[in-house]
């Protein structure tokens, strides 16, 4: 699949260190069967929606602990307002918050602190779904 264009992955958090941790954990290409990842960093909710409205985002990773706009609420808004929205992964505050991820309608959830292997496994599964819809 290396001939496929890079997957554009939006990473939202108000915390630069969280965004960096996500991108470092996933790297430029989290699996040899996937195309390279091109990251789009967002620190505010309005920019998330600007990027999504412009189209071209394949996958969204949202920090549920971000402030003032948390990723869980943004995830639900994406699913409510954007036709054919890309898959969303939310970073929850703790494993017990998985029910909030379900409420947000995110396709996947991983809890803080970021564990690179768990994050990569979840993102790889979502990315494969993007490449092979249906």
C-alpha cells in the first residue's frame, strides 16, 4: 500500500506535549502496511473544525482532557455535524472513562498516560478501515 497518498491525521490538544507524545508514539509510519502519516496539529476547537471543513483529514485524534474544549465533546459534535466524518480516537483521562468515549461516538479510545503500543494498535485499526471502507 505504499503507493497510497499519506494519511492526514489531525491531532488536537491544547497541550503541545500531548500532541508531541501522540505523534512520537505513532511515528511517521506506524505500520509497514500503511502509508505514511502526515500530521495536522490543532490547539483550539475552531481550528479543528476549520481543518475538517476543508476536507482531506483521514483520521482524528482528540485529547479528552483538553481545555476549554474537551475532545469528547468535540468528537460528538464532529459526528453530529460533519457528513461522512473521519474516524475519531479520543484520549480519555483514565480507563474508567471509556463510557464517555461511547457517548462521544468516537470509534476508539485510549486512556492517558499515552502508551505507544496501545495507541498504535488502535490507530492502525482505524487507519486500515479508512483504506478499506466497508
